């Protein structure tokens, strides 16, 4: 994935309203009205959020008669996940070492010393 596309993905994910919309779309397709329901913002603001998500490749909007269902497009998230994998391994190994150190310091033999 190009760096600018990855930047677009992370910029889109930076907003809590957009993250909430993506969380809803994990459950399946939704209309704009359904995505707007839990948020106390105008429909034009919801539409702008959806355009950011669509531009980042995180969602797509179809046409089905009179409504335009939105659906999650996981490829952009998969690319972001792949970019984060080395950091996940780095922090995972550090946390495993910290856990081992904490367990060793809490063991009865460590307390007796």
C-alpha cells in the first residue's frame, strides 16, 4: 500500500465518529440513516464522514433501489494491520519479558532473598 494511502487510512481512523461507523459496519451493511442514528450530528456532517471513509477505501457505497447501503471494505484495514505487525511483535516480546520479570519477582523464592 502506498504511504499516502496508509496516511489516508490512519487519518480516517483518527476520528471517533468514523471509528464508530466502521464498528457498526462490521455487523453488516447499513444505510446512512442507520449510521447516523447514534450520533448527535447533522446528516451533512455524517455524509462528510462517510466521504472520508470512502476516499480512504474503508467503505463502499452501493445502490439498491432507493437506498445506498454502506459496507465495510477490509482491504485498507488489512494493509494498516500489516504495517503495524512489526510493532505488535516488538511490544509483544517486551510485554512477555515484563510479565516474566513480574512473575519472578512475585515468586516465593524471590521474596525470601
